[in-house]
C-alpha cells in the first residue's frame, strides 16, 4: 500500500464514522506516524508503506474512528504558535481560547514593571504559559485542582522553557491571600445536563474541565465572588465564556467587582468569547 492509497482509505473510513474533518485528521495521523511533513506526503505519495508503519497507522486510525480526538492520539496540540503536550487529563487547547490570551496580553503589555498574572483552571497550561512566553516581563502563576493537569502543565513549561510557578488548589485556594494585576480563567462552562449531548470527541475530555453546573455559570460566580480580594488596584479579570453566556457572566462580574468597568471581546467568528472586568486604581 502506498501513502496516497492509505490516505484515501483513512479518509473514507473516517467519513463513514462521522469524523468532521476526515482529510485533516488522516493527514495529521500520517504525518505523525511516518515522520513526514505535509509537503513530503504530497511529493512522496507513491512511496510504499512498510508493515510496521501500516500497523502504527491503522492503530491510530482505529482510535480516531472510535471518536478519540486526534490531539490525544498525537499527544500534542498547537496553540498561539506554540506546541503543547496534551492527554486525556486536560482539555484540548482550542483556537477560540486564543482570544482570551490575546485580550490579556494587550493588558499585560500596557502595565509597567513586572505585573503579576494568575491563570486559574490552567489545564495543559496553554493560556498561562503562552502569556509567559509572549509577555516575559510578567510574573506568572498557574493553578489547577487536578494533579494530572498540573503534571502536563509542568511538562509543557519545561518544553517551552518559560518561567512560571505552578500550584495545586481549588481556584484561589491555591494562592492564599496573594494579589495579582491580571487574572485569567477558562473555567468549565457547559451546563451539566448538556454533557451527554456533546459531540463524541468532546466526551473524551475530562468532565472536570467541562461541567459548569446546572446553568454552566457556577465557576464564574465563584471566581467573581473572590476576585476582588485577589486583584491589585487597577487589576483586571479576563474569563472565557460559552456561546450566549456573555451577558450573564458580565452581570455576575458587575455584581461582585466593585466599580468595575466590564466588557466583552469577540472571537474570529464574531462570538462574544471573553468577558472582562477592570477595577479602579
């Protein structure tokens, strides 16, 4: 079997199983299993696949056909131009979340000295570590309640070579009474009742990182209630939100952040993806 023949076979099989992007996923699997670039797959498409390579390709294809996300199969995901290790213990970084990083980055770059950043619910570390890489003048702390997530975040920190402190704890419980200039969070925000209806790929991801309570807003309430006690004067809170959640989350921030100026940031699809609140100096 040649590379092009296997790719055709993989695309057909993934299409039959309801994979949303069979062409892309087949190519990613081939690139990883064969150690080839996208260009090499094209120019060497008539090259024969060895028996060992075919075994690896088919094993990975079986996993993807079962619904397992391709990022878990490859063990990596690209985010903000960086490559992050991912596994089933963490949420897969998504392009939507780059909006959160970009909004916080603009704020951080306007702050003099060494502003302190806290990234709550850090998961793989994609938000906090991206900011540590793009705003090296900041003092970055990441926290998560999951030991498995923090293990992956530490591996990503080492691979990226950025400075950051990682702590385990439930939201602000990880940082005691410390205060920060900027706080970011991509908390769980899927309503509990919707979890069984999610796309099969999403159901492979940890429920701990998805379940936002009955209305999906539990974590926003908890974060907003405590944020004022952990923000320095002039500090800002940035949170990612789900579709149509922005008005409710903005109201929550207005209630719990005294004299805060609130607003939203839209993602590339025009969806209000980030809600922020900035307190007075």
